């Protein structure tokens, strides 16, 4: 790979393609929220954080790689749990400040053992036989 440094102001030392890196709108700590979604069912599985290198590894290894804000290190989903996320597609949202990773999730996405991180704490649920009309469906 030949390195051409045509752009100024791009973050250093990640393998991420410069044309992608230049478009990212990162948070103050240099991270993007990354939503993992089951590619075939549409389940929203979890949310993690990626910096440029984590995004690069996710794109190139085919396994979701996140940056742990608490441990300050990269982690590959499944390395300790076996609950891998095999990457099917990666997309930026319209503002280039959020990553959507469609994956094939092995086992539970949440470290608690739940299928998704959003199973256990539902704040509101409409249309569960309560007579609340759901106009859209
Ligand atoms: Zn969780």
C-alpha cells in the first residue's frame, strides 16, 4: 500500500482509508457510536463505540471490533464470550456520526446473556393488548 498524505487534519495512526476517515464526525473523544443490528431479523442488538482503528478492523476482519471506554482498549465481540458478531454490512448514517453494523450475531449480544441489550428494561410498550390503538399497523 502506498501512502499518500494528501489530506491535512486526518487523525493519525489508523489503517482506516483516508477518504472514509475524512468524512467521519467524531465525538469529542474521537469516537462514533456503533449500532449492531441482526442482519436478517432487524433486531437492534447493542451499541458500542468505535474509533477509526476499530472501524478499520471491523471493515477488514469481518468481526465487530469496538473501543472500550472503560478499559481504554480494543475488544473484539466474542473473543471472551464466543458470541461473535460476523459483519454483513457497515454503513454510515446521513451525518456520518453514527455507524450501523449489520451482523450475524452468535448467541447473546448482551453480556448479561440477553439476546439484545434492550430486552430487559422496556420503558414503554404500546399495543400489547391494552387497547391502545396503533395507527401505523
Ligand atoms: Zn448489553
